[in-house]
C-alpha cells in the first residue's frame, strides 16, 4: 500500500520562457546569481513539503549546468542545511554520482550528514548520465562497461566502510589502505571516522536499463530502486525484473516492494486545463532529457527536432499525451490522480513509495501550488 509520498527536484532555476518556441536548451546561460537562486527555491519546496507531511525530498547531484536545469552540486551539504529548516522531512540523495567521488570521501560525508541530521539524510548512489560531468571528473562515462565496473567496486568499498569497524579492500581500481608506514607500523586496515550511526544504511539507486547484472548487484547490497518515466507502470519492465532479481537471491519480495515509482504530474481543476498547462512544461522537460535518452521511444530525428526552436510536432515529436498513455506522466484533477494511484496499488501490492514530481522547468510558484494540492487533496486518501 502507498504510504510514503516523495518528490524529485533535480534543481532547476526558474526560466524566463518555456516550451518549444522558447530558448533552445543549448542556448540557455544564466548569471551566477540566478543559478544560485536554486537554494532559496529548494528551501521553499522543503518547507511546504515538511508542513504537508511528505516523506522525502529527493535532490539530484549535477555539475557545470549553466543552462539552469540541474544546478545542485552537493546533496549532503544541502541535506544538512535543509534539516535545520524542517522538522520531519527526509532529504534523499537522488543520487550521489559515485564515479565522480572517491568512495571513502563519499562515505565520510554521508556519515557526517547522517549524524548531523539525526538520520534524516537518505543515501543514494548512481552511475551518472552526463558525459560533461563524469568525464570531467576523470571517470569513464562513454565506456559504459568501465563505468559500471568502477561504480560496483566503489559501492562495495562504501558498504565495507559503513558496516565494519575495520576494513580493507583490494580491487582493480583501489587498494585500501596502501601498505605504507605510519607512526611506526604498516597500514593493514582502516576505520571510517565517523561511521554512520543509523545502521544499516538505507540506500537507493535508479533503475534504468534493468539489466540482470545491475539488479542482482542492487539486491545483493539491499539497495532499493527508483523507477521513473515511461517505464514506471510497465509490469514486464523494471518492476517485474526487480522482483525477479530478489527471487534469484532467495528474497520473497512482493511486486513493487523496495521500489519507488515516479510519475511526472500536473494538477488542475479540470483535465482539459491540466493538459493545456502541462504542454510548455513538457516541452521544456523534453529539451533537457530527450538528447540524454530519457524520453523513451523518441527517434534520432525527433531528438534533433527537439534541439531546435518550434516545428516539433510537424517533425513527429510525440506529444505529452503519448507519455501520459504510457503511464509515466499524468495531467488531470486531484480525484483522477487518486484513482491513478489506487490502480498502482492494485497492480503492485508491495508498493509503499511514490514520487510525484513536476516537469523540468516548472516555476517555483506552480511547484508549490502542486505540492499543496497533493497534500490537501491526494495524500489524505492514502493515510493509514
């Protein structure tokens, strides 16, 4: 049963124009002061969610985005700050892009946040999807096999450091510690200082390709999965695959258990109004994510059209109704969203977490109104 409501805010600043006839994504560039406004926007979102009884605000780690779409570089610093402004809201790391970190620096920083926020920081790991970010920090992204191999070794190290008072590691990329002399003895093991207090560490990871190797790795480490976009309600896709991986590991997880399903939403007083209002927001969202492969089903020609100003639908770019029909997007009234979520509950009996997010580029005022609508008109139907 759905019990926990969350959102993913990837950290976009308010944009002066939105939609296919507005500024193309690659032509956007903002001043430093406007990019820094993301933190005040994040504070406003966190306060409204905390007042409304939401479970988790998930933030996204990204770098170098002068375009203004994803501009929060350090989730753990943000989590500590936001915990001082809220009472109960959890701050989720959605996600720390592990290949851009030394694994022990990430483990130390999370442990610090875990202690300072009294357990209200949720750990999350990801492999990344921006070449401009991952490759700039010296890790592979174009070579997907190398990226996955590095990521898996890093996660192994992180969990060793969380769960053991003393640990060591020898792998392809890391030997920890190196056997060097230190104050009269040779290093043989390490202790993370500090270690997280709240153990075992709850950890989440995005489910994208849903490969057997990736899902088996997640289940091995008890990492929970975040599913979003057009695949969110495809039973034969990542949701079923995740359950199958759990069964391979001897875990009797229900369909949807230990998963969070994400839906991009826009609510209004009527379905017609919601569909009208969501179009420029959808188009701005597509500008950002289509070239990165996160708009399922778009062809290369359609993605090329999205990079230009206007003329999208003449080029065959799918309209928002296409993704609504796929189940990853929703536009309608609060009552219709309740019915939609009740249907998810029926399909996935193990599902507890839903992520209701706004399209990339949605202005702050609209986002706050959407969170308040969900609080007042949707969440009461799922309180147990």
